[in-house]
C-alpha cells in the first residue's frame, strides 16, 4: 500500500527541515579543574544532544587528578585546550571563546550536565529570530552523586527592567548567548576572580540592543553542594567585585546587593 502524505504533513516536514538547516552551531565551553569524578557525565550530556551542530571545548586547568585521563578517550568529539594552573574558570572560558567556532556559546563546569538531550534544540528554536541575542532557562539542583535526583528547581523566570534594577541576571550556566555579543563585551573580565560571570551578564542585559528570551524549561543540572562560609577577605572581595559590576551597569549597588543576598538565601530554604 502506498502512503500519500497530506499537504499539511509535507508542509510540516519542510518546516522542520528548514528549521534544522537554520539552526545555529553551538559551542559549549567547560572548565575542568580536578573533576575526574564528574567530567565524563558532563561530556556525555553534550555528546548526547539531539542537535547535530555542537562543538564541545574543554579547558583543563592543569588538573592534578586523573581528569585528563578520563577526557582523552573522548577526544574525537572534543577540543581539549590546556589552561594554566591558578587560572579562574572565567579565564578558562575566555580561552574557549577565542577558539570557539560556534555561533552560540554556553558555559558549564566540569561538575554539571545539560538537563536533557533536547536542551540545545529548544534553545536553537528560541534563537530562530536573528534579533534575539540570547536564550536561557531554569536550573535543576541535583544530588551531588546522582544527577537524576532533583532536589530543587530554580525558576529563573522572564527578565524585566525592574528585576534588572535589582541586580538580577540569569545564572551564567543557564544562559546561551550569540558569540558576537561576548566578543562585543570582550568576554569575562580578567580583573575579577569571583564575580566575572555576574559582571558579564550585567553588561549584556543592560545593553539597550541586547534581547534575551526565557524558554521556561530546565537547561542545566547543577550538583548540589553545601554552601561554605567564605573567609572574610573572600566575602569582601566578591562583594566589592559585585558592587563594581553593578555601578558599571549603572544599577543601585547597595540595594541590589541586599536583594541578591536575600535571593541566594531563598534558594537554599
């Protein structure tokens, strides 16, 4: 029996084919620093994406464990770069940006994984409008030993000028941005050690021509670890960096810092 496609079915097939052809190429950049226990999960989550055009760059920061030994068997699907011992993950990400060939960049650490195999396909769909600069989603906090066990979900939510005035930006690991924008802001600041991701996102979202869309779905699984009480000088350093970032973005710094602190506490309750 011959099966004849309806006109509607043919249109749907053509639309899906056209959408696949128009999908941007993604580059996922991962910093690896002694992540031997988790890095293979990270690699598998990127390799298992249903979208074909995906480049995965891993920047190894001179790991002293067997992280590199675990990465090397997968090198046919990776680009492995050597970072420097003592570099921050943001400096590793900058190195990845310089080598990236993708149109859209995403950043995840060696301990984390993409939420499901369709994450990048859904992000690509959100970026079909060329005027959209970035897309982002929610974060799943998962068990440190089993990423399938979800402990809580961080609903990031749509952005607004009111939220931005309080210093709100999506987490960097849940944000996928066209490479041209990271190049426009010159990547992550080398003058910041702990708040460079926050600073970069503030600079992006406060730009009048930067347009982002919220996909409303989980995009990353982040292993849940107990929060550590930072040493006083570390706390003051991070607070100082965040305040500099807020002032550079012309946002009320002290009010935003208070709001950010309450939000972080709320995520752990």
